[in-house]
């Protein structure tokens, strides 16, 4: 059995993209989904995960590109464990860099394209060192361009152009009400669309549903609170969850581990 006592992770300085470096000896994450692109590089070992009905193995130097809202897990492919760096980037940032075009999609979730590797390394050279604003902006633009160049063109595209302005109004509304109750009636009123059109457009543009987007923003706030030493129960209430159990269930679905497990990894890192 793997010794997980040496597992650790380091979360980078706050910015528009979240950056993380971690090492795991055995099992790392249960099955979960992000509302962001999860893009990273395996530095050492074999990083194995289930993704899109297949079992993937990322070797050192391989780039992982996990699309928003795609279920995946994570664990070591052998007894030696694995070490990696990852960035989590909101689909809206890729959308903006591509001028509102359809989100790119990398077939299979793995790539050895040197252009993509260079673009990812640029943003992940040092996780702990903050990125200059212009450095980050250029890095995002380069990454978006390379993702589009590597995109699987066989993915079917919608014949209906999503309403970016309406979906953006909903996104801004959700960002401003992380700790408040939100209903579909509210979102229909804000967007000027009926709920099914809104949900379709929001997913096409931002990679997930309005409900999951709001839940992930609450979890972002909860993680910030937990990292400062606030208790789990207090973090849950501050982030807009009904109670700690509600937060724990959402945390597991989003990140593949419990809040207490995540807190212990941060302390070791």
C-alpha cells in the first residue's frame, strides 16, 4: 500500500488563473469535475486518470488538457508516485483571447505538442512566484492560440451562435451573489432569455451550467477561507453553503477530496 503521508501541494499566488504544484504517492483524487480548463505538465512519475471513458497515463513532459465539466480522477500509475504542475483557467479567459469563438477541445486529454508544452511551461515556470499582469495576459493569449491550433475539429459545433452578452450578464450576476440565493427566474430576468436557451448558451461559452458555476465560485471562497485557518464550519457559512456537510459534498464533487484532506495537503506543502 502506498504511503500517502508524504503527499503535498502548493497553491500559487492569487491571480486570474489558479496554479498548483503537487506530489502524490498513490491515490490523489476521486472522480470530480471542474468548471475550468485544467491544464498541466507531469514532471516526474506516471500520472494516471480516467477521462472520457478511457484510462490515460501522462509521462514526464506530457501536457494534460482536461476540458471543463469532464469527469476525471487521479492517482499514481506505479509505486513511485508522481509530481506535476497544473493551472486552472476559466473558459471566459480563453473565450476573450479567441474573440468569442467556440472553446477548443483536445481529443483524449493528452498532448506532446512542443508548442503547447512551451505555452504551459511559460505560465507554470514558478508556481509560487506571482505573474506580472502583462506576462499573464500574454501567456493566456499564447495558450489560447495553441489550444485552438490543437483543437479536435471533429467535435460537432452548434449551428446556433450563443448570445455572449446575455450569458456574460448572468455570469456577472452570479459573481456578485456568491453568498446569496439565486433562482432560474432571476437569471431569466437578467439575461432576457428563457431558461433552456440560457443554460445552453452559458454551457457553450463558459463550459458548465449556471448552477455549477455558482457552486464553484462558492467553493473558491471556501478554499480561501480554509487556507487562512478558518474552521470548516465557518468557511461553509461564509461561502454561502447551508452547512459544513453541504460544502463537503460539493467540495468532493468538484475537487475529488474532502476539505479536511485538502487542508492537510496545504499544511504539508
